[in-house]
C-alpha cells in the first residue's frame, strides 16, 4: 500500500477501513476500492454532470446535493484501474429514502419537487385527509440517481444502501 496512515488511525484500528457510507461513482467495486483507486481524478473530469468530488482521503464520491447521476458510465470508462468497472454500473446499490418528518408535503406545505425531478416516476404522491399529500417511493423503480435528493429543498431524501435480499431456502 502506498498510502500513509496516521499514528492515531493506526492505534485506533482505523487503517484504510472501507467507508460503506461513501457514495462512490457508479461501477465502484464493492470491496477493496481504497486498494485499487490511485486518486488520479480522471473520473471527475469525465463526469458530464460534474457531481464527482473527493473525500478527505482523496477518494471519489458523488455529491448528489449538486445534482443527479445519469448513470452514463463515463467515469468508469476512463478509470485506468479496476476500481471502477463499466460492467458494474448497472449494479448501482444506492436507493432513495424519504424522511417523512422532514418532508414539506407531509408538513402541510405544497411541494412535489422530488416527483417532478424523478425521470423513473419512482415517487408519487397520494392525497391524504386535510389536504396533505404523502410521498410514496417505489423501491423497485428507483435507480438511485439522486435527482430527487438534489431537488428536495428540505433535505428529506437521502440515499441508502438497502440490505441484500436473500431468497428463502426451502427444504
């Protein structure tokens, strides 16, 4: 490994531990990303949406507050290492999650920006009593592009990585 580790990180056992909460660009390998990425920044230069930034360690992350990802795969195409692979772009693990307590519409303010910005039509609003409209997210339709998150003025939509679905084993 060519990356230096601080004494504090070494002694606290935080040595190059994978950050599972970091939203890496589409096509990122599931484990070992920090070992493969060379910090070349080619992915950021190739991103047509200009949403790839870098974390404190210099690894690429998506800034979905700046806009949504089109999943074009340009970042993975230019990556000189196997840290980003074009064939993994379709396996993007992130999905939107709505915090109802923060949602303006759930609090009586007419807002449907997330629905308006979702090209997949994964967010719909259901009318409720009292004139409110409740957002409903279809997780099967959501591709995790982050357009809804970027558009939300209240920050009520965050990206999360759902737990893997394991088929039930029958005997």
